[in-house]
């Protein structure tokens, strides 16, 4: 066991006993970690707002296999503009749950950490937008190696240019001749999602309504296939987005 100072986001907490919490942290250096925060519920002076969802913090953690120990947490940002807007809160909580659900513990993912930070920075300064959530999702899947096959059929390797792309259950994409019954995806949808992978700037690839519907269906299926469940935060997100 050793102590490290880490850059982190608080992505979830679970109450433990009468006074403690187990905190899920997404860190730059160590990836996702679970840490025991002794006394976190009993005294707000010790950790304060640092353990609120999507707080950006610097922490000292006693690293050990399984459950680490949270020694200290200092706030870098609590994103006040997000916390004053219900729709922004919903998008931020969804991003936290997605990262918490789809990443392995103790696997450093610096590109995903930077993407997550950029998404929260964008939510802090601009209105919450559905196409920017989809931008976050396709880049997350790409970083983790889970990205759907956007250029060529996942089964025969043939380009979609002449055969078209079909979305199958589970987020798989294949060409028309290889597909069982599925949902056609337009060339514009494929090209827009590819363009999202070519830039790290949120807001640079606006998605038209028809593209957004198709991209959403693809990304929802792909994410569900890898998380193994429907994310609870989606219900809240959809309620506040109506």
C-alpha cells in the first residue's frame, strides 16, 4: 500500500454505515478507483463538496487492491453553472454514470479523462445539447476500442459506399447483403460520426435532427451492449430534455 496524489473527478458515492462513504473516482493517473472516505457523512469539514458528483478535485489516496483509502480531497472546480441548470446536471450525471459503468478499475485512460474534462468544461460554459452528448459517446467508445464499424462492414469488410449500412441489435453495423433485418443508417450519419472522431472540440460538428435520431439509436445500442444494462441516469436526462 502506498499514497499517491491524483487528479480526479468524483463520479459516484455510496453511503456506508452511519458516517462513511465509498467513492468512485475517475483519475488521470490510475483510471477509475474506488476509495473509502472515512467520516465523510459525519463531518462535511473533512471533504465538503469534493465528494459531490462531477466535482473536479485533487486527492491523496492510499492505493491498494480492491478498495483504496481517501486521505484528502481538495476542490479544483465544482462547476457552479452546471449545478444551477437542471438539464446540464442531467447531462453531467449521465456522463459520470457512463464512465463509472463502462471502464475497468485501475486502468489509466488519459485520453478519456481529457475528453470527460472537456465535456464538463463545455457544459459549464454552453447550453446542454443532445448532439454534444453524442459527440462525447462516440469518442468515448472510440477510446475504449468499442466503436462501431463506421467505414466498412463488420462482417465482410466491404465499404458501405455501394451497399449501405444496417444497424443490428447490439449496436453492430454491417452492409445490406450481410444483414439480418435491421435499421438502415444514412451516409450522412456515418460521415458525421466519423467527423466527430476527427476533432476534439465540442460544438464543432452539429448534427441535424434526422442524423441525431439515427446516431442516437446506434450509440444507445452500442453502449448498452458494453455496459450490460440501461443506465439509470437516462430516465432523468430524458425527463428534463422533454
